[in-house]
């Protein structure tokens, strides 16, 4: 992590280096091994070492979470994206939904110990957890969807998020991964107003959208 700190001398990398112990504590919290070759925001799934190749997508998540007050994340896995968001804003509160408690539960427990109980974890399938939050009348000003990487499910998750958007009509949402979402990304670009799209230059990139909901010209 010191190498990336020298290469990218930013607020994000400074905070990440300062909290590098949490990166290693997370692995100890959920135990040896991980889900196959499935990596996270901070490691590639091959070895548990910081993944500098994903720096741009990490920085994008950090910058967007920095300006949020209540974030909703679907798919937290080993807790790396939660760590990035917690570092971004000391006042940010996060609600996390994940279907697998093997990794996320222990990760959230550790992060709450380190960062003052700012993460609420809902162990459920995304649509079940989102339905629960909708019934509660929950509202969020930033959304991070990183659960199932099937486009149709992501679209259904997005529909739930629309109903819980505290900034309506302005929507602020980060999708991961970009490859699985290219059809829907094209739709949003064409049929939403005042669209801002940010796509980092890295492998397995995420993609950020900000736009006004307004009226649309067709259904997808």
C-alpha cells in the first residue's frame, strides 16, 4: 500500500494507508480463504494483497461516498467497499444487504467496532432486503449496487432504489460491474435527463450515474 500511496498522493490513498491494518483485520475476521477466485474492491481474488490495478474504481467510490449522508449497498462481500465508504466520510451511515453471511457478517462486525457502529447489515436476498427497507420508509442519497451481476436483477434492484431516493428527482448510483450492465447503461444515457456518467479506466470497472428521473419516453 505504501507504493500506491507514493504513486497516487491523494486523500483516499492517505486514508487507506493510515487504515491498512483494517484491510488485514478483515481477512482475519472472516477467516482463511474467500469465495473462489472472486475478488473485491481491494484485492484481485488470487492473493490477499492490495490491488493497485483497481485504484481508479476505488477512488470513484470514495469520491461519491464522500458527499453522501445515507448510503445503501447491495452486495458487500468481504467489506472492502464498506471500508472505502467509511473512510470517505466520518458521518456517513450505510445500510448493507448481502445474501451470504459468511463474509459480510464478520466484516460488518469489525468495521462497526473500528468506525463507530455506522453500518446496518441485512442478511437477505437483495429483493427481500430492499422490500424490507421500502416498507420501513427508508431513504438514501447514494446507492452502490454490487450484488448479483445479472442485468435483469440489477434493473429490479434499481427500481427499488428509485423509490427510496432521498434526492428525487436527482439519482446518484454506482453500479459494479460495468460489463454486465452495458445494455441498461445505454438506456439510462438515452432516456434520462441531465446525465453524468463516469467510467474508470481499469479492468472490471464500476460505472457511476447521476441523472434526473423526470419522465421517460419508453419502458425498458
